[in-house]
C-alpha cells in the first residue's frame, strides 16, 4: 500500500515538473529574442508571441523589404536597473528579415532542446527529491 502511494506521488510530481518545464519553455520562447541583423554592432530585441512569429514568417516569405517592430536597449542609469527597450518599427531589408528569422529559429530551437533534455531527466528520476532538483 505504501509503495503504491509512493509511486503515485512520484508520478504526480513528475507530471507537475513536466508542466512546469513546458510553461517555462513557452514563456521564454514568447518573451522575445535578440538579433544583430540590422547592425552587427547592435542587438535589437524582437517580439516572439505566436502572432509575431507568424508575421515574421509572412515578411520573410514575401522576400521584400519591410518595417519590423524591434526594441533598442535604453541606457541604464544604474547597472541594477531592469532592461528597458525603446520599441519602434524599423526598416529591414529582405536579407535582414531572413537573419532575424534565422536568429529566432536558433533561439527557439535551443529552448526546445533544453526542455527536451530536462524532460528526459524527469523521466529518468526515481525519487521526488531528484525531480525537485530539476529546474529550468
């Protein structure tokens, strides 16, 4: 009886951890990414909610120059201040749009791979403590 409860408790903890990993991954994917497509010296932040990803696919598919919303990191008064971005629609060439897209794909792929590896660790965990030790 105790063994069954422990197994069920472990299975429940694993499910909770898998949901936590999925949520963390999705949140990070949709929180934006950086690209230096416009200027090799300057990284701009790009939005990455699902609609933003679809819009970028459309712009890249058109193979035309276009305006794309991006954020330029504002100067901080103190190094402990949170990052603040100045958002604007900036002109991008078709090639720059493709680079933004490629950078977004690389970013998203890295996060999905991280989630995959963490989920494998959860699957292999044999104790609740081991599951709890896994974090995003």
